[in-house]
C-alpha cells in the first residue's frame, strides 16, 4: 500500500497537471490542505517536499508554495519517482497497451547473471514487453524479475501491472530504483518489435529496483524511441 503522504503528493500533482493550479499561482495554504486531506501537518509537509523534488512547486518565503511546473507535448517519465507504465500513461492521459512478446522462467547461468545482476542459480522470470502509446509501439522492455520475490508471475499479470500485483496481492513494497540512461544503436529485435520510423538509435533506461527488505527483485532495460519522450528530473541546490 502507498503511504498517505505519497497519495497526497499524487493528488496534488494531478491537480497541477490538470490545470487546477496553474504555473505561477500558489496552491492552498497548509492549513487548508491539512483540513482537505484530513492529515497531519508533518504528513502534508512530506508530500509537499516530494512535490518540490519532482519540480512541481517551490516554497516562497512569506508567500506560500508556488506552482512552477509547465507541461509539454511529450510523455514525461519521472526519473525521481517510481511509477508503473500504467500509472505513467494514466497520469499523462495517453491510451496505452502492453503486449507480451516473450515470457519464460530461467535458472540464471553466468551470462544471465552478468546481464541481470542476479546470482547464478537463482530462478528469474525473463519477459519482453512492447508498450504501445496511442497505437504506436514506442517502448520495448526487457525485464528480469526474481522469482522468489515476484512469486507466481504470469503473462496476464505482466500484461496488466507487475507493481500492482506486488503491492496489492503479494504485499511487497516497491521502495527504491537505481537508474541509468544511455543511447544505443538499434538492434534487430528493436526493429522487429518497435515502430522506429527512420531512427537508428534508441534511448535505454536501465532500472535496478528494490523492495522494503533491500532485495533487488527487478532489472529492466527499457528501450525508447527517442522522439517521443522527455525524461524529467529536478535538481534542488542546497536541499
């Protein structure tokens, strides 16, 4: 289950993105929001802190919390947060579907261990997924899930949402993700599964994701067509 402060953060983020609070305006005061969300001041401040770190607001001394977020035409995947593909699609208002291109349970050999980061001998689900946004195959994911954590995984679950399955069915908390971004040449598999137009390069986001016990349960290589996405993060000096 998500923490209360994170649910408040998501609510405020959605209200900003939907235009209820526009760039340059101030969100309601802390007292008003505490009453509206029926939460403590500390919980609200934590939600506002996350909202600030994601680049949506900036506290102004003596005035309040000012909205600084400005939308753009591209889909925004937040590097500073952890959200599923379905959550990102719902947040950005695009029609999204997932197709499972391959699904298998493997015992990690030396080569798979080197690629995935899991130990040799561990059971790992290897999954390939094609993500379509507004009908276009724009993302090709190669996922490795640790079977001892992501138990009884199935193609249907993978097509829906692994994170929702973890949180709502297995009671696993998704807590931390380490990410790197690089640009790579298009592979033959990319050409088979993606609508690449004339692009010869893809943007690859590598994720190593951990649960509440500090166990890495997922390694994902998410391959994106470069013209459609903005990977957004915010740096705060002296925070």
